[in-house]
C-alpha cells in the first residue's frame, strides 16, 4: 500500500517531520555561542577549521529554510552545531580544571551571558515590535508568548507542547521557532557546567590530577551519551517533536563532542592519510545527509548518527598532533585546511547572528506578503545578512572586548539578566495591548441569532426576521477553542483504541455511531442532538489524523508511519462487528490523504465492506471545504471586513470519488449527504470564512462547533430524507411513548395550558406545613401573567418581579401527579430551558429550578423527603453552573445525606444563561439497572443507583407517581449558602425561559 503524508496537519506549517528550523550558530574558541573576532589574537585552543565548519552548518540550515531545491536535509546543520558546542565547552572546562584544579562557574556563565544573550535580546525585541505591525492580533498573541519562552530559554518546550498538540495544527510557524536550538544549548550549559564542576571537585585531589579528571569526566560523558541516545530512539518512535526538540534526547550529540575533547586523540599514532580520509569522509557524509534526507526521514533516531559522527570525524581530523601541529592538513589537501580559509571562517564568524536573524525575516515577510517561492525566500535569507553583520559589529564584538564588562563575572551576569528582562517586558506590553484589543475569551453567546435553516440556500433560518448586523459568532478568540464537547473521545495519535464514549440516552439499546477522523468529530454536536431527540445514544469512534479509508500514512506528530491508525481502525471495525447493531453509522474523513482518486476509492471500499456486512444504514458525511490557512487569525485582523479571509474554492474542495460512487449506486446500503452547497454557496472562485455572521472555521481545516450546531436542522433533514433516521414526528418510532408534552404554543401574554398546569400561590402549600416553601424564599408566587406567561413564539417565561419592595414570581406544577416509570421500564423527564440572563450582584438570590416531587405529597403535603424529590436542574445567583440532586430517606442524614441530598455538584455551563439547553432525568427501573441519571444536552453528568440506599428507601423515592414543577424563587437558604442574598442590587425582570417539557416512557409495560 502506498505511503503518503497525512495532511490533516499541514507539514509546511509544522516543523515535524519537516524538521524544526534548527541549529545554533554559536561559534568561538571557547564558547559555542560566539566566536573569536576576526583579527584578535588566537587562544591556545583556537581551531580555524571549526570556525569554518560552522559556516557549513549555518549554510545548510539556511538552504533548508529557503527551500532550495535538492537541499531538503539542511536541518542536519543543528547536529553539527551541537557536536561543536559539546566539544568546545568541554575542552574549555577541561583545560581550566587541569590547570587550576577547579571550574569557576561564575566566570563560565558570565561569558555565556555576555556573548550569547545581548544579540538574542535584540532579535527578540525586534520581533516583539515588528510582530505588532506585521501580524494579525490573534497571531500576535501567540508571538508574544513565544518571545517570553525564548527569552527565558524555554522555547523548545513551548514548541514541544504545541507540536505534540494535534489541536494546535494549522497555525502559521513562529518567527522564533529557531530559538528551540538555542534553548537546548543554554539548557545544556546550565546542566553540563555544574556537573563537570562537581566531578572535578571530587576527582581533583588525585595524585595524577589530569588523568583522574579526564577519566571521571569521560565516564560521566559516556553514561549520559548512551542514555540520551537511547531516549532519543525511544522518543523518535513515540513522539518525534519531543525527540527533536527535547533537551534530554539531544544531549547525546553534545556528549559526542565532549568525548572528542576528553579522550586523548592527539596521542594516537597513525598515518596521516588515514586521518585525511576520515576528514573528507565526514565532510562527504554531511553533504550526503543534506542532499538525501528530507521530510520523510525518521528523525532524529538512527538517522542522526550519520551527521553527528560525520561532524566528529571532521573535528577529529583537524585535531592537532602531540606537538601541536595540525595533523590532518595533509599538505594542503585536508578538509581542515579548506575549512580554515578566509571565506568559510568569515561566514562562521557571522553564523550566530545570521542564524538569529534569517528565520524571523522569512516568517514575518510571509506573514505580510503571503507564501513565497524559493527564489524570494533565498533573497530574503541573503538580506538577513545585513542585520546580522550589524549585530556582529556593534553588539557582539564590542561586548566581548569590553574590559569593564568582562573583568568581573557579576557584570556579565547583570548584562545577561538585562538581555532577558528587556524582551520579556516588551512582550508583556505588546501582548497585554493585543489582549485588550481582542477582548476576553468569553464563552460563545448564541443569544439573538436565528436558528439554523433546515432547507433553502440560507445558513440561518429567516423566520424571526432579517439577521441584524454585529460581530461574528464565535469571535476569533472563541473560535480557536470552539471544539466539540466530546472530552477525550477524539483519541490522540499514540492511542490504538477508543474508550467507551457513549453520549445521550446511554441506557437506550439504539445508538448512532460516529466513525472517522477529526473531520467526523466536528459533527459530534449535531449527531448528539439528532440522537438525543430520538432518545438514542451516540457512540463516538474518532481518532486524530487517522484516515478511515484503509490508507497507510505518515503522521507528522509521530514522524513515521502511522501504525497506530491502522490498529485503531481495525479495532474499531471489530468493535462494531462484535457488538450490538447500531441504528446508524455515520462516517466521515478528510478527503485529501492522497490525491490518487482511484487509490482513495479502493481504500474506502476496504473499510466499507465489513461495515456494509452489518446490515446497518451507513451515511457518508462529505468532507467540508479546507481553507488551508488559519481562519481565526485572519478574521482577527479583518473584523470589519471578514470577506478578506475568503479562500479559493478550487483548492478547498477536492474531487470526492466516494460520493461519486455512492451517487452512481455502486455501494448499496451507503448514502451520502453534504452541506458544502450551503457553507460555500454559489459557483464563484472563493468560499467564505464568515457566513451570515457565523465564523465557520476554528483553524485551517475544521468547522467551529457553533457552525456545526447551526447546521444541525439541515443535517437532520438530510438524514431523515435519506431514510437514515426516523422523522421526529413518527410516534413511537424509537421505542419511547410520550405521556406528556407541552411546547407552550399560544398567544403572547397568555397563560400556559390549564389542561397541563396548575399554579402554586402564596408562600407555601395549603395549610402551610412549610412556611416560605420550606426553603426560606422571600417571593410570593402568583398566577399573574406578569410572572408566568407565554411569549407567543413557543416559549414559557417565568419572571420574578419587584413592586413596592415585595418580590413576586411564578411556580407551576403539572396537573398530572401519576408520572412514573412503567414496571421494569424507564421514564424520561426533559425540558429545554434558558436560565435567567443575569449574573453578578444583579443575580444575587435568583434560584430557577425544574424538578419533581412524589405525587403522594399532595395528600396533605407531608412526608418529605421520604416521598422523593428529583431536582432535574437548579441554578443559583446567576453562576455559570447548574446541578442536579436526589432527595430521599430521612430528614437528617440517612442514606440520602439530607438535607443536602445526593447531588452532582456544580456542572459548568457558561452559556446556559444565554441559550437553550436540554435538561433531563431518567428514572430507570430496569432489572439490574435501577438508577436515576441526569443529563445536560444529552451528556450524563450525575447518577444515583439503588445500591446507594436500602431497598425500602429506593422504592419510596422513585417507584410511584411524580408531578413536575417549574419555578423561579428569590432568596432562600441555598442562594444564601452560596453567597447570594437578594438585596438592593438584585435586578427583577429576568425570566427563566422554557421551550418545551416532555415526559416519555419506554420498556416495561409499554414494550
């Protein structure tokens, strides 16, 4: 089977496996970060060939970043730099230890700080300021975080976190991505210097000091090198970004350089031609890597051995003999002689600053001008030499030569600290301003938006009148986080099986299976709503970046063949074959794992064959357009003109051979539906990023959850018309029998149906067995339409009011008090509710609720809590949370922990005040189940089982008739306990709004 790169994460926006821009350009006779100035006296350990070798390394990296044809392996320049750094740093510390008997860490870190950090600080400051001008606000926020991480020498770990996070895919590369290698080097200094100082302290008292120090340091270097290499191999197999960017997995390359400095190579005798051949063999091996390696090379892993050992050979070939003569010059034919000539050394001296400047120039230019070809990238890379030369002349060299700075270690350390603080402050200032511009990342607010249209050419329904102008929903910040609420069910690349991800009515024997990659996962919310409406369950089998058609691909995060995908696909198909039959299987997958349409169709047929054998309806959800660019970032920079973020229709919509085969009838039992004609309407050259104020994409490839939710009515209609799901109106089609339903239809200002509802009046039940409704409320309940009314659009409103200092509100009960599960069956009580849209001090004392009480309570209103109470939904004080509770047993304590009851605790729901959500409870008397379950939007969030109490308490609590209650209380013990007391700041007039209430039963006597 052909192998192809999985494009769900665009390799060009990721550095793995296309290689992170790498390699420190560090140089100098005693430090990998800065080199000896061109015309200063040479130190005893000066190696002109190494200065030239840095030129090879930096030119390889620059060629790779410029996308020069044929040089795709230039990322190996980073390996060269790491070996050189390990060699030079260890040699410097070894010489000091042998000659003085100690290592002065203060002086060591002072040199590192004054030679490396000022030049880096200038680049960071320039990027922080240039980013404010050249990048869009959302991208700018990411950039300032990058500046902070780079300044604190932690850039590699920030990028590890981003690049191992599938959900961060589709973003543009950072202008500071190349700082990962500098962070690795600086972390190496922080670890290696003190470790060597400790070893020297322990070994220096030996009689033969030099030999003891060398042996001790060599032993430590061998252990760390071997251990680090083993870790690199392990991480390369499991997470290539961690292997490539992680300091522990790169340490072995520094260790190879350290061993070059520690072992007495200069004492080895051998013919000069042999060393000459070693040098040229190493040089040719480096060139071979640059030419032959590419994005498909598993890296670092074993492949990194070639450039690492090749660099070691070049360094070894130039190691002086015992008498100090350069042994490998070979009479003018050695590679060391070539590297030591003027041109390579000049580039080597510039390498650190050239490395610092070239990548920001490339990335910021493309942020402004768009994607560039290799000729333009090459020209920009050459242009980056100008600021690099300026930094070398006016920053690096003056600070290296300045006696005032260099004579005391604390001055160099102070300079380094300033070089860290300045970019940090700039990043904080620019980043704070950008956050103010973008605004807070508040939850998505759907209030005021019409519902989605089930048909026609419009995305949104127009029944409520024309859509008013306003900001896009979600905004750019919200869109980045607007994922399906499916928790951990969209399994990560390393997983080979999906957990038991069942949503909706999980007790139902009927379920929809959502199967595929993240392009299937984006349909989670609509499919859950469609399943829940029919009292079905939804099972999600979704894996990130894994094609559902039987293709073998390379995963960019793992940096190798995606074996876990093949295993997961086989496991998922086996689970469906061996488990109970679902009612529907909905499949979806990215449509561009390969551009070979015949191969793709054959791969689909291999997957669909076992699915079709199940005899279950299968629906293929055609892939949505792929923008190929970070849509939220673009929209953040064009808030007043989102049309500027439109993208090319031809590149966004690829041919779909599976849809064609289904339409032609070649796959019986498989149907197909599409929404592309709505979200990319017309036949023009472009597709919109924002349609009717809905921001459609959360990244460069996936729909926002808002867009998916808005598309729910259309998707439901398409599935119904395809015969995949029964229409809502089909009575009993799903096994449930409706025993009570009220959709609150009626004229505006009228009362709810007297056939279904009765009013509670005053402050307690007749006879006042429990004053203030037993909970300390301060309102008086009325039957006034000022407190309880229909809005004329199918919504019941219960409104607390305040007049002359007296609070009034509404509380209605179902007339029926015989609502109960059939023997051995299930009863479901459900309502769609929008909580009062008030929060903060204005909401103090608000207490909306939807709940049930035991029917026998009406016979004198005594017997609570034994008679049973199911609080389906309660919320207090306008907090962004809801909860459910069961009350039963005895008044104090007992099996139900009264008076608190058996509660769920707060369930976060940031938009429960601004949009309708479904709240449900199921009382299940099925033999072996016997439990009560609470649901929010089809997701179970609380459960009480019969095993939590004695049989008599359970029976009295649930095995009898119930009546329903809807009310909004003001004040009381519960709001007060949670810090909310109704007072002067509490605002009246904010209603709880109810779209419908339904009670249905299944099983038992109705089966």
